[in-house]
């Protein structure tokens, strides 16, 4: 009887929720009265609520970018009417506005958003276009994240196009629908005169919206982007979308990307598509963000969904979400034929070298780096390289080692691909994210061996990667040499000032500068009684940033020599002596062994997917 009553209560609850959703209507209208001043005009209409007051909230962060950005700071002129009459509005939290609606059935809210930060994660508007990163534009009624909404875009009078992953409303131009606010907040919108082209791959229609011009070849991009889509989809066995949208912002110097459920926003350099490095860099970015369709958007840590848009969402697994995706972008570039075996191995060695040469890798674990993303990753300071490591970089190295360990243990029968696909299907079946323990358990199930020590050393610990052993499984030999043999280093770098001095901006842990007590913000006036200007007389700098080794006076010294600096600190002059040290950084040279054993060749073939 109790079970029957519980089931009945659940049915009644679900029925009431569905009825409420059907009754309540939430609609937005976004227009641009002053795009040149970087403003969006937002109107939010809520009908079907009969409450004394309604709270509406704006997210303080955007999924995929783990920093509280306080989007509400850009909201102006917030006002509301209820039942056609002016309603009293009170701000009750930093991101929450309360409308005293007096049980009126219809509420109209108007506000403006200032948008002038160029990035893939923040809204930006000017006279040429509007990029609406949805978490920085829209609000939701408190407690109604799972309610549907519609968005109507009214382009500025010189604009003619809208590009988004949102579903269009039939028969209504530039009007779109979202089944809930998680989807709306995960769907950026590009408005303007972007160059739009399409291609089909893996049974999915893909739209590419190019803003900012550029020397790209659309026909070539259609073919090459499709190759990447096909390779990634092949790993997971299915593509979860019916359509997908790439929003590409081409600037003089651009970069970065942010993943979404069925779209992505990419930053690129408009004049770099006709160079090999620029073109491959763009394709690698495409591969990275498209892989997120599965890894993090669907195959996700349990903490990353349902989202709490008011606070930080902590997880120790960003080394999988981002680090593995960085690793896989190299794999996909190789599998799609854009890089050969030698380039693939070189890129792997470079990734390992980055972590090996970062002092902070010996002080922060991958799990800790993931958890502390909210306070370190997006706001590093001058000492971050000394006490922390990026979960992108460390996770990429863990991915490399784990993949090779699995392949070697199974004699080429399984790889990290099998783990990723199995975890994707598990998340899909359970309709929730994974825990760290569940991910480890799947790795052990696929590989047939224990990964307890591996986790202790590389995930939760700070052990150096045993890259010689792991790459050796695949018949790849690694030689290690000093990055600057027999050349001394100071461990200090800075920026040339207009006064002909060097303003110190970085000190490396345990370096000569670190030991001598040189500080960030110190101003170097002279070296061995030679002024900075004189020391740079024969040097042509590409940028004002330089390390002290750039100066011939320093470069000619030997390891163990003393360098005397005259500096100014807080307006006071003083002298500091540095005893120059050997460069602690190493250079990894990885080569494919032509005489690899049959077992190594099996591992290499499985590893590269060819």
C-alpha cells in the first residue's frame, strides 16, 4: 500500500510540474538600439504565474569556463510591469532581482546589457555584429531552470543573419525555442552579416558562421572539418546531434574555444588560414571543441550538471574533461591525415616536456588543479607557474600514459578509446555524470589491470611522468638533453620600459634570481654596471618581453658566474648579485625506432589508430 501511495504521489507531482510548465510561458526578445555603444536591449515576458513576487536570476558563470564572472555587473536599467502596471523591483542578491507582481498573471521585464569583452565566453556587441553568450544575456525565474522558453532576435537594421544551435520556431523569423534554461544557457547566438556555409558529416548537418573575414577557403574547410567530425564520431559510435553550429570569430589575433551541447564558439586569426601552422592550428581547435560534444557535455564529471548557476561547481576531474581532450585533438589530427607519425610523436613529446619543465607540476596534482580551477586557472598571478599546473597540460600527459598502459596491457586489443566510449554510454544510460572512482573502475575493467598506483602517482600525486618507459611500449625512443646546454640562466624575465630599464614580471622557482631575492616589479637599471640600454645595443627585440639571457652580456657568462644587478624597488635603489645556474629545463627528442619489436609495433599501430 505504501509503495502504491508513493508511486501515486510521484505521478501527481510530475503531473503538476508538467501542468505548471504548460501554463507558464517565458519569452525573450533581444534587440539592438545602440550596438555601437555595445548594448543589447532585453525584454523578458513571463505569463501564467500568480505570485506575490517573482525572483529572476542571471548566472554568475558560464559552463566550460570555470570562473565566477559576475555577468550581472553588466545589467542596467532593470524595470518591470505586472498586469500592465509598474511593479516595484528590489535587488535581493548580487544576481537576483525581485519583482513584486501582486499575483498578476503577466510580467514584463526590461533591462539592458553592456557587452564589450572579446572572448568566446562573454557577450560582445559593436556596430558590426552581436555575439550573445547566453549566460551573460538571459535570466531565469528562480526555481524554473527546467521550464521552456523562446527567444526572438531583432537584428540591428544593417544586419541580416542569426546563427545558433537553438531550434527555430516554425513560421517565426529569427525566433528560437529551448526546452529548458540549461539548453538556452548552452546556446550562444551570433547576429550580424556573418559568412555562413554548411557541410554534412556523420549524418549531421553542420553550419559554419564566420565573422570578421579572413583568408579561409570554404571548400577546403568543408572537406577537412568533415574529416575531423567523422574521426571523432567513429570513436563513440554515434553522433548525438541532428545539427551543429560553429561560430567562428576571426580577429587580427584570435584563439580559444568554448564547447556547447550542439555548437561551439571558436576564436581564430583571420589571416592565418593560408599558413600551415595557422590552418592546422584552426583544425586542431575544431577537433578539441568538437570532441567536447561527448567528453564533458555528455561524458561528464558528476559535479558538472545539473548546474548551480549561482556558485562554483567543483570537480576533481577536469584533467579528463579538458586534458584528455587536448590529447585527443592530436590523435584526431593524426588520424584525419593532417599530421604524419613523426609529427604526432613530436607533439606528444612536446606535451610531456611542457609539464616536465613547469615547476608547479611538482607541487600541484591533476586532481587539485581541477578542483582549484575556480581560483587559479583563469586568474593566474606571477607565481602560478611555480606552485600550480594546468589541468589541460597535466591531463594531456595522463591521457598519453594511460592510453599506452591500456594498449600495452591488452596487447593492442583495447585503448583509451574504449574507456571513453564505455563511459559515454554509462553516462547516457544512468543519465548522470561519473565519479572519479567510476572512471578508475572503467579503466581497470577495460585494461584488466590495477590502476591504483597510477592514480596515486599521476592523478592525486605529483610524480614525474615515466615517459621513457611508457613511450617505449610503442617503440618510441626518447632522448633528453638540457634545453640550453652549457648556457647559464638567471630565471628572471620582464618587460623593457620606456625608461630603458627592465620591469621584472616573472621569477622561476629555485633559479638564481629566486635564490638571490630578485622580486617581481623590481626595476633593473644595470647589469655589471652596464645600463640596460647599452646591454641591448646590438639586440633587435620582436617584443618588449625578454629574459635576462637575451642580453649578450648575460649570454656570454658561464654557469656559476656572478651577475651584479642594480635595481630600483619601491623607488629605492639597491644591488643584488645572482650566481648563474644551469638551465633546469630539458628538451625531449622522441623518435620512432625502426627496429621496434613486433609487440611494440602492435602498440604503436593501436595508439595511432592506423
